[in-house]
């Protein structure tokens, strides 16, 4: 008799998985920001330090730092640290409505080439971008955002 009760319990619990998976999916028409295909690898699961989370190479940092002063100014934003598990150089900001390439610059002149990712509210900079700009990770820097 207990076997007959056990099987329906498993079926009911597995049926709930589909409901949870469907609830986790974004609503129709909403996009999920993706990491570019040329991005560095994600940090390891056991990452604990800033160096563990920042998987960009010296070549990646040199390429992102050698950016021209070109681009169309989209505006200035106060940016916070974005998801440290998301690799690469990027900014998620409501200043753009579609993904593209650009740069962010501090008023002091330092700038870094980044992927521009649409964001709903607030602006978040990648760990690698903040490090290249030499901004403390707990600061809220004001950056100018440019699109190429």
C-alpha cells in the first residue's frame, strides 16, 4: 500500500518542477542580457577573492584600456558594482535600449571599452571595468557613457 502512495507523491512533485521552471523564465518580450561570446570564462564556483572573480587576462585589460575618445555621449550615470560572476567588461544601463559597444569614462580621463547592455533601472559596471578604472569596488562613481 505504501508503494502506491509513494508513486503519486513523486509524480506530483515532478509536475511542480515544470511550473517552477516556467515561473523562472522571463515574460514574453523581455530580454535577458547575455554575455558576449568573446568574453572571458566565468569565475570558478569556489571563487572568493576579487582576483578569483576577475577572469580577464592581461591582454583583455590592455585591449579594453586602449580605447579612442570616439563615440556618441549618451549621458552620465552613477554606477555600482554589477554581478561579479558575470565576466568581461560591460555596463548595464537604462541609457541604451539595445546591446552594443561603447565606452565608459571617468571625469579624470580614464576610460574603458565595454559592452553596453540595456538595464531597467540603475547602472551597474562589471568588476573588471571598475578595476581597470581603478575605482574602489564599494564606490559609486559617476561615469560618462558613450556608444560607438
